[in-house]
């Protein structure tokens, strides 16, 4: 519906004359006898308001000011104020509409040309505002579709990660004293954890830009984080013939940090150095004590950074098209993410380079924690210490289902399986398990519907059984929907076995 002009006057004669002027000019308009009546017009119909001074009475004007204050951010409703002859125009506008920036004032005796011209200017302004509204709506729709795509992509990536994490946990319980087995197992463990967090980042792009990523802070020896991060980079370094020299500090340097995020920072810096360093080049990673801060330097012998690029190297999508980076691809977001993660930890990052062919050096500094903060958190109780439970696993992915079964059996629980929503619901009612682990994306009935139907049974068992949602969807809305459906716990794949064990212990 096209917004129209509303002429507000308590005088019927003025309304008739003004409406005739506007209609002769081809302007669609309607009369209003008071500001109170105007306030009840749907906001999307308001194109411009022509207000005579006599209509500016309380309490109508207070109500109208509330309407103006509640406008969307894109809106500044055009107003044409018709004042009596000799009125102090600026004082009138300041008194009546102190917050409005789109007011035209006309004085009596009124010229039809002046009225039509002021209204046309107001309507053009309103049309531009509506164009901005439409662009904002399109952007919001694009962001909504992007978030839905990322949520689906994250779900599809999390499903294969789930059995991998379970398999790594099971391998840890085997206690095989073979160095190569242990090393490769830990490498897979680190990479599964790293991949899981990267998948989480797909859903946290906006939050990362706003500095709202949730960090899992704990006392951390920076030496250990750097050793773990660089160890994960060794295969890539070897593939390009890079020589990487890792120099750790002589004593533990504790910082308060999220271990996975810190490893992500270091890994990104090392990967960035490798990307800009020709084959056979050198990369140095050094940890040092700087009294109140712990520093990590990543130095390379690569192509260097031009002086004019140093100030913008951390900007989003910033690339130098003449560098090695362009030949190897890349989106130009790695250093931006590093900088924001470092700042979220209360740290700083800086870059230095001698220019073309002189390599580059990135220095990250984190505040050190006090001695009293260095104690590690108490370990979680061993999963094997939990009392035996009867567990129903409703999961259509065979690898996830099998790996969960192996875990639960290893912990001493009794396990039954179902592959579809209807079969899971039937087995739940028949077997009345202590705990039901329910995938959300089930064939036949969704996990949400399975939970709702279990809870609606009304029996003592239906009220007391512990329902755990297993899902690849990790948005807050997904968590809220799970709880509304009747789940007690919402766990996002790949699930940390220790977290699952604690959920079983609490059943």
C-alpha cells in the first residue's frame, strides 16, 4: 500500500480547502480532525503529515510525540507545520517537535504552491526512507537465509565428527603403550576438537565481529598451547619443506585463556607464515616472558609486507594481490579472526616487516595470571564411576549409534537402540529406560515430537525419564526449542564424552 498524506486540522473548512489543493496536484490525501486520530492510523500508511497549529493541543500532542519516538530506525516522518501569521517559527518547531529532523514550516496566508511543494518534498523524502527500509529488510532476509544455511552446514559437518570423537575416546581407554599409536591418536583428538570449534565459528561470525564469542577460560601454560598448536602444523610445514623452529620459555607462563582458541590463534599465525613463505623457508615460533605479559612471536623468512599494507593487515578481506597469498587462495579473514580472538582475551597483537622479501613478524601478548589463579580445575569424575543406567539411543546415523553404544557399554550401562522416531517412541514406552538419548533429525517423527509425546503420556516414568537431545544444531533457538519440547539437556555434536558422562551421572 502506497503511503499517503494526512491533513490534520480541527477546522472542516481548512480541511476541505487543503484537500482540494492536494488532490488537484495529484497527491493522494485524507483528512484527520485531530492528532489523536492521526496516532491511530497504521504507521505504514503515513507518507507525510500536514499539521495546522490549532491541532497542536495536549494530550494529543504528547501521544503523537510517542508515536514519533517509536519510529523504526530508518524512519523520520516528514511533517509540514502550518502556523499562524507572525508566529515564531523556530520556537514553535523546537517546542512541538524537538526530536524531529524533517519538519517544514509554512505561514498563513498559505500559498497553494508552497503547500504542494512542501508536501512533494516530504513525499520524496519518505520514498527514500522506504527504499532504505526495503534494503534493510532484504539484508535481514539475506542474513536469515545465511544463518539457516550455516546451521544446516554445521549440522552436516558435526554428524561425521561425532563418531570420530567417540572413537578417539574409546582408543584412549585401550591403554595401548605404543608411542606412534598415542601420538597419532592425540593428533586426531586435537584435530577433531579443532574442527568442532571451527564448525561452531560458522554460527558465530556475527558474534565474533561483535566480540561476543563465549570463551571457556581456564589457567593455561602458554608453552603447552604453543607446543600443541605447532605440532598440529608439522605435516603442512614438512609438505612445503619449511624449517620450523619452536622455542619455548624456560618456565611455565600461565595466562587465563580458552585453550582451543589460543591454539587457533597460534595455528592461524603459523599457517599465515607458511602461506607467505616460499618452499624451504624458515619459520620461528618463540614464547617469552615479558614480566606482566607472556608473548608469542611468529617470524618468517617470506615475502614480507609492504609498508603501506602494515596498517591494514588485520582488516577483514584484506589481501595483497601481488603476494603468494593470492596464488594459494584464501579469503583474507585469518588475521582478522586472530586479532579479535586475541583482544577478547585481553591481549594485543602487532606486526612488523622490513618490506618486500624481508619476512614478517607477528607478536601476540597476553596478560599473565597471578599465582593464586594458576590452579587447574578439579577433574570431572570418571565416567566408569556412574551407576548403571538403562539407556535408549534413538539415532538414525549408524556410525554415531554404534560408537555411542560402545561408549555406553564400556561405562557399564545397558543400551537399546532405535533408528526412527516412531520406533524410538514405541521402545521408550515399552522399555521405560532411565535415560533416552534422542537425535533431533529423525525419520518419521522429529526428536522434538518424540520428547513431547513421551512427556504427554503423564505417567510417573514419563515425567521422570531423563531426555537428552543429541543434535548438530547449536543455535540458542535450537537449545530453547529442545527445552520447550521436554528435553532436560541439549548436547551439540560432536559431544564430549565427559559431558555425556556427567549427564548420565545426573540422571
